[in-house]
C-alpha cells in the first residue's frame, strides 16, 4: 500500500469567535500549522496555532490543530494547513486537495475550504445519524454537500454547523467484503493487537483462525466478550480495526490502492469464509448477499470525496450512540457487569471508546481532555501489556470517564447528551402478569441518571449559555418518538421478556418513554433551566419525524420541538420487525386526531389518551403534543435523510434533504409557529 500522505481530513471541528479546531490524520509524523483568511480579500488574520499530535499506530498520526485569534462573524473565512517534514513544507494545494477536479475540498472555485460564524438571528444547522458504510441507497450526507455547494456564498442559507447524533460507524455490523479490507488497513497503519492477552482461548484453534476470518467472530463476541448482539460475526475488536473503519468511512484517499475482494477469492479452500454450506442453494444465497453488499459499498466509496469536502467546510460536532462501540452497549446492569468482568469484553469496549475519542470526541471540546487523559492515551499507543499498570490506567479511565457530554458554541448553544455511559439501572424488578402468574422483569434504564444530570447541568452552566436562553439539546435517541410505534412495541413485544425471550437483545428498548422516571427527570431539568425555547435533535430510530409538545408541570409551561433525522445511510425497515414498524407508521399517518394528550402519574407511569383536563390533579406533568406533517401529509420518512433546521426569532423551520437519482431533494415540514390544538 502506497503512502497516502493525508489519510483522512482535514475536518473542521469546534469553531468559535476566538478558536478554530481542525482535525487531520497523516501516515507520517509532521508538524502542522494553519492560517485563516478572510476570503473576500485573501488577507490572513493574525492568529496563533497550537497543534497536538499523537501517534496512534505504526503509520497513523492524528493531529488536532487549534487556531487562536479574533474571528469575525457573518464573514466567509477560509483556512489552509501547512505540513512540515524536515525541511519540506507543503500545503493543501500542493497536496492536490485544492483544484478543479473530484479530489478538491473547496466549493465554487474558492482557494481554500471555507466556513463562517453566524451572528444572525436565524442560523441554519444540519443534523444526521445512523450512517452504515454498506447501507442501502444514497448517502444523505451527499445531499448536505450539495446544499453547501449551492449556497457557498449565501450565508443566510448556508448551514453553519453539522451535528452527528450517533452511529457514525457500525462496529458490530460490518459487511463481509469490507472485513478483510479493514484487517489489511488496520495491520498496515496501526499494527497487530494480541487479543490472546485477554483470553488465552484465542491462541487455540479454531479461535485463532476464526478471529481472522469473515463471519468468524459471533461465538467469540458472545462467549469471550459477553456481548449479546446477534449480528456480530464481523465485529470490530482491536483499536486498529475501529480506526480503520473510521478512515475507510471518511476518506477517499484510503481507497486509492485498496480493493474489495471477490466472493470467489474468499471461498477458496484457503479463503476466509468460516461457513461453507454443502447445499448449493445456500451457497448461492450467501454469494448473492455478498455481491449486494459489494454494490452498496462501491456506491458509498464513490461518494467519499463529497463526504470529505462536506466535513472540511462545516464545523462538525459528534456524540456516540450504541453502534459506534457495540450494538448492545450498556443495555442493562447485567450486561455491563458481565462485560466489565470479561477481560476481552472490557478491552473491546475501551478500544471503541478510545477510537471514538481519537476520531470524534477530541474535536468536540479539546479542553475537556486534560494532560492526564492525553498522556494515558499516548502511553497506551506506545505499546501496551495487558497486565501492566499503564494499561489498567488507560482502560479504567475510558470506562469511568464522565465527560463525554459537551456544549457546542453555536447560537443557540447546543448541549450534547451522553445517554450511554451515564445510565441509571433500576435495582427493583418490575412485576409483569403472564396469564395467571406474575413474573419479575428488569426495568429499562434511565438513559441519564441523577448523578449524570448533575454533571450535565454543570457542563451547561459552565459554558457561555445563560439560564433562560434558548437551547438546542442533542439526544441520540428521541425524547418523543412516534407514539404508536413505541406503544405497540411496549405493549406487545416488551412483555415477552417475562417469558424468557431475549427481547432486550433483539430490540432497543431505549426510548426515554420506557422509563417514566427517566423521562420525568429530563423534562424536570428543562423546567429548571427556564428555557425560552427548547429544540431537541435526535436520530437512532431509522425514521424522520417532527413533534411539537406543550408541557405543563406545577403551573409552568414549556413548548418543545423535537426533530428526528434518521437514517442518513441505513434504511432498515425490513423483515418481521420492519413490517411491525410499517404497520405502526401507517396507523399513525391515518390518525384523525391532530393533538394527543398524556400525563405521568405519581408512580411515574405515562398514560396516553383522553383530554388534558382529565388527568389527575396530582400528575407529575401533562402535555398536549402533535406530529407535524410534511408537504404531502405524511408524518414520517424512512428513506435516507439528513435534517435541516433554521432557528429564527419567531419561526423555526425544519426539512429533510435526500439524494434521489443524483439530485438533492428537500422535503419541508408544515408551519410550526401555531400552538398545539
């Protein structure tokens, strides 16, 4: 594999009026400097650059470039990066990234990648989630690139930030043709990782062979990691594999000398497939699936130059959800305890979190990760021994780190919630009646527990946000999903747990609604912040929707707008569960009542139906909510999409962007100024 120079990036990260962060990965150690220009005049601004570089592998060097200065608002700015290796200096242009062809990371013939800091009363944001590399259909992030290309110099319509709300990669759902490529890239750029240090079984056949083979890891992840995902046959395990997935998902440069294998190459006698059915029909089914995945992968690879350009030209903020680490991450207290007690499971989760930090979390708020954190990461990358003190410090720091939440310095400010590591697991079991018997079942967790809310509130209050200001909240899973979908699943599917079915591992019962106390904690926090406006952005659920709620609690009232955009590249409404979802969506779309009511009783049970006036006087809260309709009357979209929000003083506009046959399409939601009926 030839040197790629810049492996991934540049990616614009945290941007404020006094600092600009740019992330980039290279294949060799370099000194990185930066310059910021006012693009109208091409005059460089007076700035100082501080670059932190870490060696994350044999040929992987990650740099976070922080440029400090006083940056004007509502002005189109550009940046250049200068790379020094010995006496040699090159910039983005000399590296071939600024010119009139497919590899360019600039728009509209500009000499540099561009961005702006809005001061207007109507900033525009993009938000997206659930981007699976081998997902079906067009990648909706390409639609975001098309919008920036169209509105490059029109700052009134150009998005000023991109929020990625979870599942930027799928560590547990890796396509068969992609798996050997990930292994090759990981070995070349990062190096091998001896997982047998964590479980000696991995030195023995067949495990030593299976772990390297396509579709060979399901038993390993279940038995030795204690994961419960049913789709983990190619699960990422090493830091190098996680890093390779990010590099391959973000950068066209990684694919210049890398090729997907053919099915025949993998099913040779010495090939990589573990399972070879004797039945020819079964073998052809596997071949068909493999070739379909190749088609999806090639489509994604072909659009990566546009994804790279998008990331280079819009400040991007990212929070994790489950698939960034593993599908069943912290589903229950039992899951967490079992994985934490498994040396291999604990290590894989630490690898996923470490990769999230290096590729996503670091750029959100660089100052959040102090010298001690950085030193423990660097010490681990320098070479680790599983039973060493340095390794334990690294792993425990990642498992116990309580600072993944952050506030983006946008206007309005955007608070990103950590709903994965701040969970509170209920200790008391919940009785469920099955026939004439009662059985106990574990309650779903509060997605953020009491201590988590204290940390989150402290993070918000330490930012530039002031109590009473408007606030955007990014919650990976929606506070308000589609009620009928949630009710169907909760009423008819969740009780199957009492009969012994592993429903918690089949479906994600992780909506805020499924724990009434957790839901009430959330809205109670919103009231304590005295928000003048509250907008919640979410993803996760693989459909897009918009909900408006008027909440009342103790004679206080709060209007909430919940916008959900999902998936950006993972249409997944198929199979049995997909049919169930579609039936629920159909029912929701045909419902006649525009406004629905619900309340929470003193036992934190949430009740639907009826009128607001009919709720008990001692209710914790009650609300009137309605789903906002799109142009053609639908209330939900399941095709790949990316959300677009404009926050004005009196109007908030929400629409969805999609790519259809090479053209950007926009679906607008109805006027949302009116109060709920």
